[in-house]
C-alpha cells in the first residue's frame, strides 16, 4: 500500500505522461479495494483526502484509469507522448474500443477547445461525427437576434461561460447554442414522441448566390 501511494504521489506531483501513472494506480486501488482499507468509501474520496488534489482532478484521473484499460490505441499514444493529458481526459468520455483509433485520429486533427466541443456534442460509444457532410456546398451562416429579460440574459452568460470553460476557454456563441440544442434533443419525454430534427433549410442570396442545405 505504501509503495502504491508513493507512486501515485510522485505521479500527481509530476507533469505530462505521469498523469497516466496516477490514473493507472488509482484504477489498481479501486480493483483491490485499497481505498476502503485506508478508510475511504470511494477512490475519489481517497485521492482527494490522501493527496490533496481537487475532486474534479480525482474524478478525471480515476475515469481515465478505468477507461484506458479498454482503449489500447489511445493508451499507447498517451504512453508514448503522442497525445497530451488534456486531450486524453476528453477522449475517455466518449471513446470505446470499437472506435478507439478513429477518436485518436480526430484528437490529433483538432485543437483542445475544438476537441472538447466535439466530445460534448457526441454520444458515448459512437464514432466521431463527419465534419464535412455538406456535399461541397459553401458554409451557411444565419443570424439570430433575440431580446430577453435581464435574468434570462444572466443565465445565458453563465451557461456560455460554463461551456466555454469546459471547451478550453474559447467558443463562438453559435457553438454554445449548438451544445444546448443537442442537450434538448437528447431529452426523452415520458409521454409522446421524442424530438427529432428533420428539416430542409433553403437560403436565397443575390442572383449569383443560391444555396440549399438538407
């Protein structure tokens, strides 16, 4: 037990790939029930109490340790310094063994803020979304103007700041709305049909510009 705690402590105090070591040993603590022997009901409580880290960091390390055991491609890239900890902790939220390599490739293509948003909009177990499904059409942007009471606007600012922080600190307002819309569509009502998105948007510009998007 003392050797395990020593290695976790050294790993937490270090940077970079040492996060993987800490995650691995927290998984080992969980599997052997060592946290209970130390008087803690959960591994997260154990990590917080024993090593003085935040609850969020403890949750992220433990989640990574459990997930990486089933993600050999991502785990190897992490071990060989081909993937940073910031991206790993995002990938373990959605990746499964079947799409391990696909998510690793996507992570290498994106900045951390872009990856965080991609993960937020994804469902666990699914492959990365096709980022270019517009069939060669130019990107279309529509403007949304809305007036709202001050208390509702205050909620918007708080939600925008929260999602931006989770995505690395910088997102566009439309990305925040997109995340909120996806959360709304993900809700399954107790009665009645589930919400679906089945629309055709046609945008007409001047005589030289007419674009249609299905």
